[in-house]
């Protein structure tokens, strides 16, 4: 069972390596570099301390500038970036890590993720071996994966004897990934939800709208609250200051069991909005 400290706002999740991550973070997928800096500055002012980027987003520089200018102590921040597909492999991973850290202007990272499993490339094990070295050297506190499926996770765990701390996958009410989430829980892997709002697709759902009206909150707040109560770490993206603030303001209300059950019922076989890890 994953430990979640709810005495703080946002709650903090303890990963299987003892590292603590705020359960609500800020994602910057599809945010151009020049917009990333003001967006992250706004998020940090609003209280977000968990920032999620990736090399492929092309905005590590903007994210780093916002962090540097914030005046927030480094150890109060939790910064994640991800290794891109063509950097997979042992030596190339070590190089890519240095380059990401330099762009971010940081001297260590909180969490490094393999962005996609890329099974056909055959390099995810060597990539994770390089992650283990980076962790042993104290350059990254926690190491995990993104968009990994159950068979690939099983091979990684059985071969390397280390369980990734996080599996960051597409999760939202239309695509709940119950089997993979259950596998993660069983193995002590925290599931982190990317595109928690379904890239906006779930916001107009009538059932979500009805619950939002019942509680006097917005549809985005209902969905993010569902993430929190389900135990996901969640990283909504927005470049709109009002929405950035609104998405952080989800700790003054709770969904009832019955409201959660209604959202659970929205899962769809065709709910995926992003690529399938088996073919991407
Ligand atoms: P924008 O960035 O223009 O504010 P996801 O995190 O699932 O990828 O969803 C991101 C999308 O949802 C973006 O298009 C973002 O728009 C939009 N979005 C984020 N927060 C809210 C909100 N509170 N209300 C409405 N739309 C939102």
C-alpha cells in the first residue's frame, strides 16, 4: 500500500525508494519554451511544487528559468524530466541526462523517467541500468518509467531486480487503465496520470458536469479530485493563469463514494487519446 500523507496540502506520496512527491503537480506537455517560463512561474506562485517536463517537450530551458527565478529552495521542489526514445541505451542515456540537467539549470533531478518503452528498440533495460547508475551517483533521487505496459514492467523488474518508483501513463475518466493501475499498486509502483483531463476531452462530459454542479466546482476540479481520491499522482497542464490556480484549488471539497462510482462508470474501451505504448 502506498503511503499518502494527507496532513499537508497537496498530499505527499512516498515512493518505494522513500522519496516524497506532491500528489498534485504541473505538466507542461505542448507548452512552447517561451510560454513554459511564465506558466511555471504562475504555478509556483500558486503553490505547485511538482513540475513535470520532458526533453521532447523542448521547454526544459523555460522550466529551468522559472525555477531559478522563483527563489524557492531547491529541496522544496520536485522536478521530473523524461528521456526521449532516440536517447535510449546506456551511454546515450548518461549523455542525455547531463544535457537535460544543463538545460534545466539544476545540479540534480528528483525523478527521471524513460518516456516510452520502445520494446522493438530493445534498449530499455540498458537505459534503466544507466538510470540506476545516475541514482547511485546521487544525480537523480528517484527513477521510473512512463508508458510501460505490464509485460515490459515485469521483464524490467525480473531482470534488474529494481522496481521503478513511478509509471506515468495516460489516465483520465474515459481511460482508467484499471488492470495496469492494479499491477502498479501490487508492485509498489505509483501510477502518475498524464493528460488527466483527457487533454480537455472529458471536461464536457455530462456526468462530470452534473457532479461539478452538485459541488459548486468546475469539471476540471471534479476530475482532478477523482485522481487524488483514487491515489494517482496527477499533473494537469494549462497555460491559462485562472485555470492553473483553479486546478490547484481542489482540497476544499470531497467527492462522495457515489460520485466516485459515477466517474468510475465513464471508462470506455476507446477512451485512449494518446499513442498506444505497444505500437509507439
Ligand atoms: P489551456 O492550457 O489552454 O488552459 P491535460 O492536462 O489533460 O493534457 O489537459 C490540458 C488541456 O485542458 C489544455 O487544453 C488546457 O487548456 C485545458 N485545461 C486545463 N485546465 C483547465 C480547466 N481548469 N478548465 C478548462 N480547461 C482546462
